[in-house]
C-alpha cells in the first residue's frame, strides 16, 4: 500500500488531510456527547422500548 501511495505525488497531503478530518469529527462527536443534556440521552435511549407511538395497522 505504501509503495502505491509513494508513487503518487502529493499523496502525503491527502493522508494528512484525511487524518485531520477524522480527528475533527471524532473530537466534535466527543464534545457533543459531553454537552448533550442527560434528559435527551435518556429519551433517546428509551426510543426502542417506547411503544406509545406505535400503531398497529
């Protein structure tokens, strides 16, 4: 794989950009999970178990 990327000029730039994008998304998701209100997490976690909105057809 490194030989394939080594033959492409500017491949290191793409690798660094992809790593930076991955890290930004990971950090943003972590911050979002730390900031989200606990009640919202509780509501989201109970969605699969909540049958209030289920209507049988």
